[in-house]
C-alpha cells in the first residue's frame, strides 16, 4: 500500500491505492473521518456531491429560480430549492431556433415550388413522392417543435440532507419499490437477485422503504431465490454500509477492477472483500442450482408413499408444503395462467431504531459492531390467474402490486424497476425526492421523476444504438421545458396519488376526489384498500405495515390480487397503469399529463440505475417492434393526444402526437428505398422537373437538418457516434420493423384482433466464454426480410449504375445520371451497414469481409448489365414510357 499526499484549498485528503485480489481500490479519507452511507445521520462529503449534476459551462447556464438566496430578511429566512435548473446558453439556443425556423420556411418554399412545377409525365410517381415529402415535413415539425426550450434539472442532495437528515429536521417519506419479472429463463434470475440486493442496500432510511417483487409466472424458483437473497443480504447490506460500496449490485461491483472507496474502515476492506466475494460465489451457485434443487426435492416428495394425489406431480416447497403457484409439471390450478394468488412477506418491516451488528469473531469474520444491520421489508407477490381473464401483462401485475402494497406499507412514493435493472448509485432514491418535496419549486404538481436508462454489456461501438442517447439525452431532456418527459417504464419514481388517478392539488383536494371515485365504484370492492388511499396521498408519511398479518389482512391481500378485481372498475383506464396497449408506460404518463400533472427528467453521476440491453439483432428488432406497435395503438385509443383537454400543454400535445405517429412516415421511407428498382427498367425515370432546382432544394433541406442535429449534439452532450448510430438504426427500423408495426395496426383496425408482442429475451444463447458473443449470433426471422430486400435492391442499383457508366461512358448523359443516382443508394447502404454486419453472423467480426462482398456483388451486377441488360434496355424503356407518359423526362 502506498500513500500520496495532495493539498487542496482548505482541507487535505489522503489517497491510497491498494492492489490485491485482482482489483485496485482508490481510498479517499477526509479530515472529518467517518464513513458509512448515512444510516446514522452522518454524510460524507463525497456522497453529498453525487447530485451535483449541472451542465457544462460552455453550454448550460443556471436559471435564477434555482438560486434563491437563503439569507433573505426576516426571522425565518427563505430556504433554497432542493434542485437547480439550467438552460442552454443564448449563443447556442438562438442560432438553433433560427435554423429550425429557416428550415421550416425552406420546406414550405420547396412544397410550393413542387406544386407549381408538377410533373405531368408520370403523375402517379410525382403524387406519391409529394405525399411522402409532405408527411416527412409534418413528422419533422412534430419532432422538432417540443425541442425549442431544452431545460436541465439537477438534484441538490446536500440541500436535501440539510433539510431532512439533521437532528432537528423532518424525516424523509416512505418509498415502495416495485420490481417485475415473468420468466426466470428469458429474464435470467441472476439479474433479478442483483436488482433486489441493490435495492435492499440503497442509501435511504431502512425503515422508510419496502421492496416488492412481482413474479407474474408464479414460479417457486423466484420465491426461493428471494429467500436466498434475504439470507445473503444479511451480509451484503452491512458490508455496503460499512465500506460505502458503489454500485450495490454485487455482480457489477465484483466485476470492476477499480473502485473508489468512501467508507471509514479502509484497513478492513481487503479481508472483508475477500470474505464477501467468497460468500457471493457460493450464493450464485445456490441460485443457479435452484431449478435442480427444487425438482429433486419435488421428485422425492412425489415418490414418497403419500406424495402423490391423483397422479399429480406437485412442486414442493422446502417446508414440505405444495407450492400454490405454477408447477414444473403443469396441473389443474398449477399452470402458467392458472394459479392462486400468493403474497409472502420474506423480510418483515424493521424497527425504527438502529440495530448494530456483532464484533469480529471466529464465526463472524466481519466486524459489524458499528454498522446498522437492519434490512428493509421484502415482499414476494404473484397475483391470481385464471383461464378466460385478460390479465393485462405488466400493467395488470403493477396494478395488483399497487393495491397489495397499499395494505402492507402504503408509502406515498413508488419506484418501479424492470428485473434486469439495478441501483447503480446508492443515493438514487434520494435524488427524485428533491423534486417531489420542494413545494417552492412546484413539487406538489410533480407526478413522476424519470431517470435515463443506462446499460451494461453493450458492445463498444454500440452497433444497434442500445444506449439510445439521442432519445434520452436529447428528446427527453428537451421536454423538461414543457410538462416533462413521458414515462419510460423503469427507473421512475411516482407519486402514489397520481397513480390512483387523483388530479394535482390545484385542481381539487385528494380526499374529495377519492370519495367521488369510491362512490362511483371506480376503485373496486375492497373497503380496506380504499381506506388506505387518503393516507397514501400524504407525501409526509412513512410506511406503516400492519402490526400482525392475520387472516383478515391475508383475505384483503387475496382480494386485491384476484384476477377479477378490476372488473367493472376504472382500473386500467383512469386508475393505475393503463391496459390494452403494448406501451402501457407511455399511456400511463400521458394520462397524468392530461390531468395537469408535471414530470421531471433528471440524471446523476454515477448513473442512478443501470440495466441490460439486447445486443442481438433479432431481439433488438423485436424490442422496437413492440415499442412502435404500442405507439400506434396509443394513437388509435382514448390516449390519443388530440383528445386531451386544455390542461395538456400545446407543445406537450405535439410531443405525444409525434410519439404515437412516428412509425407511419417510415412507410414512405420504405418505398423510397425500393425506388432504385426502376433502374432496371429504364434509363430515365423521373420524379420532378427541372432536375437542377429540385436537387438544390433537396441538398439544402437535408443539409439543414444535419446542421440542426449538430446543435442538438452540442447541447445534449452526446457524441457524434451516438448521433450516427441513431441515424443508422432509425433507417434499419424504417425498412422493416416500423412498416411491420403499421401493418399490424392496420390488421387490428380491420379485424379487431389485438397485437401480440413477445417478451424481449435477455438470455444469451451464444458461447458464454466469448465477450459480446450474442452480437454475432444470427436468429433468422421474417422480420429481417424487408431490410434484406432493401439492402439487395440498393446494391443492385449501384451495380446497374456502374454498368450503365461502363456501357455508355461516364461523361454521356445516361452514364452521368446513373453515377449521380448512386449517391442515394450509397447513402442507404451506409445507413444499413450495422444491419449487414448483423446478418453476417461470425463473419461480422471482420468488416473487411462485408466490403469485399459488396464490391463483388456490385461488380457482378455491373457485368451482367453490360452483357445482358444494355441490349434489352430499349424494351425496358418502352415499358417505363407506357407508365410515365410520352416524354418521360426528369430524374429519379
């Protein structure tokens, strides 16, 4: 171990680096000493600065409203707001807005010019292209208008600590954390247990939050995994508190080679780390063997003398009772989609007073004598399922969990996670409170706080735009200037009252609204649940679990998780998560905005939450198919932005309209990409005359959109690679996935049958020993075919153009026009480059192979055209002339 002294302006810090056990720890101890994560009320300066996420000085400037002085005259003074607000500097924002206006004027002038110079030769082609261009312009306006006022908001965790963690301060309110899962195979159970462990170890008062796991598959594997989690958490959580561990998901923590140390017992870190890692490896072995362990146990019980009942092969719990959920061998009332409801409290609510661990001993190598070893409440839920009911997938599970949690903890705030996400920043639960609790900053009107989604395991070049930073750091950030971002399904803190369908306080009291909904039978038949709603709307309260989980509480829990509870109520429309739509998250957030609520988009460093993303091409395409299909469903439902009332901000309405219609424009893009087929039929095929002016307009409007994009790259902080990958994957989606979603929606409208979207699998089928192996695995599905056709058509068009130039000469008019036309084709091929690598499988590791294959294909097509196509061109031209008219002049 070596020490290096570094001087600062006012305090000294000691930095030590420890290299052992294959990792390096950078230890920073401050003069104040201490450590931990604040369970005892002490906060290390490093943790207080986590939320200091202001913008870069060259782009963002602080807004005055976030810098209210705390030294105002008077006895009480004025407390500062709990967050800071930043806007883009005028030197960037004003040129950005001017370019948007200039491009809008250019588009209108372009359309006016095209109408005055209508191409009467081939009018059908001109009409089709004109319709496409008009929709392109309309779609661009919908996308661009909500971005006129980007705003960044950053939580001030130091101010929050001063207000709520001091000896004479108030206390933070309660939080219920929801995690959802369905299948332990498609959603690997190791992801789920790491998610739960990171939640249990979060830096939040342990008696003021509870964790709920919704297992919509009803599997014993998930339940017993939670029992194992509860046991291991007794070691992992105190270890995190003692040493200030970040991140607090063990799989991610142990995978890192370098870790910043924030604890107060640096000398014990190495031995503690070694012991906890060994215990974690044993924990993983037990988790991985759960399928085998449960099956062997069940076989043993079923093989016993009284183990079988009417030939059924039951699945047995460790205590010798039958599992009430789904069995390995499906049977009546014990199969997927048909089983009883289950609510099991695995970890009871802790006491309000700290409980310190034991000193180091032979049986307990870790010294936890100064560490609070309490664990938050942990609950397993699997709602009832019966044949003949529409269980509404994730939205139904979330609503069942919302009702059950009201009977057990009833926290006024709720955070929801997908099972493959984990808490990456231990103070992630505190940051959204800065926006929810700040009444001077409009906190009472905030329905939810949305964090960006950040991902692990993505290939370094982000081939399929999994990070999606243009969307998160550009589009969503810009909505902060309106009513706020849409809800994105995970990493979100909600106000419970907003989920109940209650309107913001300025539109009426929660008590009167809840009473009115109950009188109208909108909330269901459980009087116990309805009686908790008003308490759940009180943002100052903690969590208050029932003193005893007796039969009456169990009966109430069974009632609110029953599959028929929603029947005849407003659940799924005006209450809870929205039903009958694939993008229930966006529709749920829209309902809140429509009622007048606001939302906030914010980020932290390190990122609040991280998850996994599908790096396999097929899984990624299925994912965006579900998103785009759900967006179209939203447009053709009661969640249509055009039907919202006056409480929805006009530009917020535009943003939702864009979110629900963006796949439609891709139908025109798809056909534009197929137009090069016409090279095979005629030397001249024309859209607009005169060609020179048409080309100038096109170059101008396309160049302007890219210049505008560069300004967005500047203020959003994304990289050029992020922007390029977004452009590429949009084209990949536009040539296959988005048109397919439009087709699905058309079929639904005409046939009345809903759209079934498969769950995105997070399980890799590739070789586990190869990093990013799933990136090079090809899973052939019909969804790949349209993009392959577009790819082949444009390769063929380039080949025909080269053949024409060779046959006619590059300076002759046919050859010159052919070469000019290849600019469009090459541009399409560049955008489809990631897709081409993906369908090459293992050969995609060597991009040079793709380049050689492209050159060979173009050469082959050119040779075929020279040998066969040129002599037959006159005949093909005659066919084209019969379609386009007698003169047939212009340009494609």
